[in-house]
C-alpha cells in the first residue's frame, strides 16, 4: 500500500544543534532570530524523503508571547510575525511538490489538559490563528498533540468555512484514552461531525503508539497515521531527551502501522532526518 512521509522534529533538533529555547515561546523564537537554521532543518527533512513539511508554529501564539512580559498588542504582533515567518521558512525549504502543514498546538500545555482555557476563549484564539495560517498560504491545517476532546472540538469549530484539508493528531494517556481521559472511541465519534481528512497519533512513546494502532483500525474508517516520540519513557515537556529509543524499535512500530493500513508516517520529538531517510527506504519495500 502506498504511503506518504511526514517530516520529523523541529524543537528537539534546534536544541541538538546548539540553541537554548526560551521559556513560553520555545521554538517560535528561532523563526525570527535563526531563520537559516529553521530552513536548513526543513530542507534536510525534504532531502531525506519527507512529502510534508510542518510549520514551526507550536508556540507562535499571542498567549505564549504575552507570558514573556510584553503587552497584548505587541504579543499579537510578535506572534503573527513568527507564524508568518515560519510558513515562509517551510515554503522556501520545500520542493514544488512538498505540501506545507500549518500546525496548531494546545493553547496552554500539550501535556496538561486541565489547563485548557475553556471553549469560548479557545474559539476566539484558534479563529485568529486559523486566519493567520490560511492567509499565509499553508496547504493543510493540523491540530497536533491535542490532549482533550473539548479543546479539539473548540479548534475544529473555527474552521467550518475553510476548504483546506484538516488533520488532527492526539497525545495519549494509554492506548485507548487521551491525556484528558476522553476515550479515543468517543473522540472518533465527535470527529465524524467534521470534515477530517486525516487523524494521527503524535508524541507518544513507541510502545503506546503501537498498541493504539489497533484501536484506530477498529474505530476509524478514514485516513490515519502516526509520528511517535523517540524518547524513552514519558515525553519530555521541554523537548530535551536524555535517552533515545533505538532506530530498529522505531522502524518496527512504523512497519506495524503500515501493515495495519496507515497512510502517513513520520516522527516527533527526538527524531532527526535520519529517521525520515529510513522510512524512505521502507517506502521502496512497500512499493514492491
């Protein structure tokens, strides 16, 4: 079965290449102050075989910039500038056929669903971010590392008017539940109310990802994929990974997903262009 290849990590790659990512805005700072490095990492993923480039927009939000101590107007200006630059960096690094995925993350903390600011505020914020992303010219909109059904739906309801493909990716408590405790089965039922092109699992440990694949197959009839975390144990909140899973274990999980019907695979925190190059090798095998 043919499949497409996502790119890999940006934040942990910036760290590995010598950057110290600031509090709150994290990798968003690199879009402005280290554009060449952001583009270089994107380009290395494309050269390794990625069909998609994900924008470096995990924390390009007014909420994140406001935490740095600047006023609300300046925070909004800085966030928009970083987001627009991130999209441009992705476009400049890609080939003509490379699709640009505009990434949204949970507004407060992807590993702490209890911090969700509530639907009304989230709808307002995601509406603004969605407008910026669409105006910047991305090809796909992705809600990634989503940890609760409530925040996922708040984001999705802001995009009812878009014609762009919408993808949603989840971080899990276990193979059957989001971090919030919402069951994947209930989440999939909710997603049926929206035009979702692809659902994914990201930033989960390898073992949890592999076990969750069967749950996807049993509960979702549309396109799906995975891009797991490469660290051992639970994901690191700041992207600083001490112990890495071996390439062989990662590839066994990718092969399991592909054999189960995944149409998109890639890698999350702790990965590098080497991981994407190894998936590219698999692509030749699955094409035979």
